[in-house]
């Protein structure tokens, strides 16, 4: 996971407001110089910047080649010290410097919630510096963890907490440091406590930190720390209640990280399912669809992309797909997306939907009759075939779904009216079927992979089912005319049906 950069955003009640990032000392010094020069900046190519006054980094992420004087970094850490704390004395002893008051602190509580620009500026610079491994190591060797924890324990300021957690998140992105971070006395418990904050910006940084450590060698210890029901329930409460897109992104990334790590999954997945992971996720998806739906049309949404991708990940897990297949709410949501009249703008959504359907149908045989009787749904599936032709995973999933539904349609006792509608659907989507098959012919000289063989089976089964339906209809229509009340189909319609039947019968797999 890439290190994060500090952002100023106060998030209350789920709403975010972006402010400008604080100026670096370099920018203020240059501004001051321009004021002294009457607002006119004079360039002198021959004059070099003084080397004894290292500039702070810009707000951009730093790379490991950035040179910053270690004493500057240490001075920044000193500026973050809460006055009167034990770590202040420890820091002074470690630096062999006399005990001194923080220039930005007064007496008592003023050092805690009311850190103004100087504290925040120093914190944001350290947040940036922590993205550089050499700087992160220097910070770790100079009590930065003690300083951050001291601030988290005493401050009531959400901004201070956010900056401290942001620095921790960047430190945790360095694999060589995560073990020391995890073993630091009191750090794990302190981070878990931050999950019960009500500030979206702070929570975003907590989840970014947790996602980072769960991708490292210390993932098991952090997974075990997350095990208590009250913590997992709190995580899911945040999933279901946040209105902040950044926080939603971070918490879903955290949950995806749990699924991606087998060791972590073994510890946390079943407890998460127990406290309602599946239902919370489905409700979130349904809520997002409802929020974005407008007269049967969806707008593109980053949040919906995140949620659908996570639902797709869950559906690939056996213990989750079975639970998901029992959810009427999920099936209704998937159906609504498949039935959208204009799917071109939401192709990625459609791809995720067919993958989820293919995964849950393995455990949800009871869903097949419902879907196969729904002709608008079947029509939507064939429309999606044209959209996912270049997406192998989604295309394979779709050809896995079609034979199940077509076989059910073939077996069900359709009356003449239903059969007519089904044949009309197939004739109308014949172009989509043909274009897809013709564009994916497999060279017979090449050995088929297991995936190719599975796809070939799905295509073959689908074409056989289509043939059965078309043959029945053609026979039925050929006998018309004997009953005066029956109107025979037009000759061109029967010819189109024979053409489709002939194509399906003779398609060379």
C-alpha cells in the first residue's frame, strides 16, 4: 500500500471539507523574502541555497533520495511533545539536551487540544517524512512512537489524532519497521481504541494503518487484536453508517485486505460473518443502488465500484457465497442492474454482477427457476454479453450462467405465448451471441486450458438448449393453419429461426 499524504479535512456528520495543506517553512521563508523585496522575486542562478538550514519537504510524498538534516527531523518530533509528559523528559535525556518547554505550549490543558498552526505544521511535515524509509527509521530511533502515543492519550483534538494516526500509517508501510511498531508497549490497544472515535478523518487513518499492517508479517497478531465482537461490530457499524466516501474507501480496503490474506481470513472471516458482514455489505450495496438510481439509470460512482468489487470478492469465498445466495435483497439488486436499459456507461458494474451471479448460483440452485422465468432479466444478460466480450473473467462467468438458465427454460412447461416471447428474445439477441462466439474462436492446434475447457462446456450446453427451444417453436409454428383462430408467423420469422437453429447446430467448438 502506498504511503498516505496528510490532508486537511474536518469531517463531521459524514461531510468532508477540503482545506489547503499548510505551507512548509520553505514556502513561508520565500514569501517573507518576496515581501522584503517589495513583492518582486529576483532570481540569481549563481547563488546557492544555504546548506546549514535544511528546508522541510514539500507536501508531495518524499522518495528515499530526499536529503533532510537529521537534526531537523528530530526538532520536528520535539515540537510534538506534550508538555509535562514522561516522554518529554525521556526525549530530553535521549538527545542529551536540557529539559525545555515546547515553544508552542503554555500551561496545563493548552498543550493538548489547542495545538495551532505550529504543531499542525510540524506534524504534517513528519507525516510526509514518514513516507521515506530512511526518515522513518530515523524517527523510530528518536522516540516518535512514544510521542505519537502520548498525544493520542492526552489530546481531545480530532486534527491532532488524525495527524498522529497518519504518521503511524506511513511508518507501517515500511515492512522493516512493522515488527517494532507492533511490539511497542500499548500501541495496539491505543489503535483499537481509535476505532471508537466519531471523526471520519481519524477513522480513515485508522483503517489505512490497519490495512497496511495486515499486509505484513505481523498480520496475525493484529488480526487477533481485532477479534473481540465489539470491535468487529464497530467496524461493520461504520460500514453501514458512514456518509464519507474517503472513510468508506478505507474501510472497504481494510475488509478486502482481510480477505486477501489467508492467515487473516482464517482468524477473522467467520467472526465477521457471525456479526453480520454479509448482511451489512448487501444492505450497503442496495442503499448505494437506490441512492444513485434515477429513472432506471445509474450514474458512475467510485463508491459503487468499491462496494461491487467487495461483493464480488466475498462471493468467491465458499462460506460467503452460500449465505449470499439466500439473500432476496441481493438478488433483487443484481436483477435491477442487469435490467438497466442502457448499460454502456456501467459496463464495470455489469461485469461484477455476472461474476457474483455465477459464484452464488453454485449454491443457489433455487434461484434458477426465478431468473429463467424473468424474460427481461434474460434479455439483459444477452445484452451484457456484448459489453464484456473483452473481459475474460466476466465473459466466462456469463457463459457459466446461461446454460443453467436456458436449460431451465427448456424444461419448464411454457405455453405458446411464453414460448413465443422466449424465441423473440433469442432472435433479437442472435447478433450478440454470434459476434461473441465468432470473436473468440479457439485454435484447435493449441491445447485447451482448464478454463477454456470449462468455457467450451458452457457454450456447448447453452447452444444445445437454444436448439431445443427453436426446434419446438418451429415445429409448433409449422402446424399452424389447421386452426382458423391461429395466425401463422411470417415467413421471414420462421426463416430467421431456422437460421439461428442451423448456426447453433453447426457451430464448431
